[in-house]
C-alpha cells in the first residue's frame, strides 16, 4: 500500500500538527524524542486509545486529555507511546560480567568479613525480564542469597509494564534464552502455556514507577546500574545528563551497563570502559 493509500484508509484523520503537538508533549513529559518517521507508529497507537475511549477524532482526544476530566489519561498516552522491547538475558555478556566480576567481588568481600549487601538498579525495566534475569544471576552467584541484604530496584515509566513485572507471568517461549538450570529452578508452569517466576526472586525485586527526567526519590548508591536501550530515545543533551546522574548514584568501583548502541554515551569522565558497553566508576 502506498503512503497515499494508507492515509486514505486511516480510520481517523491525523494531521502533522497533531503529531507535532503530541510529540512535543511527550518530549516535555519524558524527554523521549519522537522523530518524523514515527508518524505512522503514533497514529496506530493513538487509534487504539480512541477506540478504547469511544472517541471519533484525534482532535477530540487532544481536547479530552487536556481537560480536567481527562487528567488520568496522560499516563495512558505516555504508556501508549513507550516502546517496550525486552527479553530475558538480553546481551548475555552483561550477565557474564555481572556474575564473574561484580557479584564475585561482592561475594569475596563478604567472605573476608565485609557486609552481605548488594544494590542493583534496572532503570527502564519494561515488563520485568531484565530484573528477573539479574535476580537469577544473583541467586546463582551468591550462595545462600536469602541471608543477603540484596535488592534490585526495577523502575519504568510505563505502569502497565510494571504490573506485568510484579506478576512475573510470561509465555513459556519467552524463557527460551534462560539457561536450562535457572529456568528449571526459578520458573514454574502456570495455566495456558504460561510460566511464573519464583517468589524466591520476587522477594528481592521492587517495581516502582519512575520518570528518569524527574527527581529520583531514593537515597544511597548502587553497586550496579543497568540502563540499556533507553538512552537511544533521548537527545544527546539528555543522554549526557542522565549518564552523569548515574555516575553520581554508583558507588566507587560500581558498574554501569548500557545498550550496545549506546556505548558512546558511557565514554565520560569518571567511567572506565571494562568491556562491551560496560563501564566501571573510577575509584580515584
């Protein structure tokens, strides 16, 4: 179908000025850049919201979420515009580094009399596959993990994705890349081809809504921060600002994992490249 035919076939009229207004709003609220080539994507996602609300025009939808009566709709719009692509053990080399470097160091320090405490942040956790992958890696790396003060903070702007993470319920096929031993130990069969993640993992994960551009309402520093395939949605100024804030929240010697296409964002003062899109905060 040609672009002209696709336009003609659209259920709702969608103007360039509508796209410009909504993309500007999304940027102001989240820092996410929706470039012109996202026009058709935005239309498809808006169309679903219009049908759900029983509205007949995009203009009516804009009027609705801008009105006092539509005050609860803005989070739904942000959720609709947020892309959530994730999978278990995505970029597996990061989990190898997490296990054999970061967590091995924590375990050795604990055996030498240090505290049995670890803090990891999954920033942009989507539906929870990343924090559960982290939790499984942690369980495999720290003998008697139940005796550790071990916490994974899992944050995202999309409340629907956070609800999925809290439930920990996934299609069985989604776990195909989970190592067999971990899959057998920490995922159990549920109804209709679904699996649910074990409570042993859930006890160590806290799912929270967070807009990365707003204040971060927690204190303390992290041993590890995962923020992968999130920075690609921001402009350079925002990327640089976020990386600087991550560095502040890492303990000296802590590790930041970025997506493979975001590695250049980690080439900043205070960070040392230790592998593929993996960076350690300098201790000096």
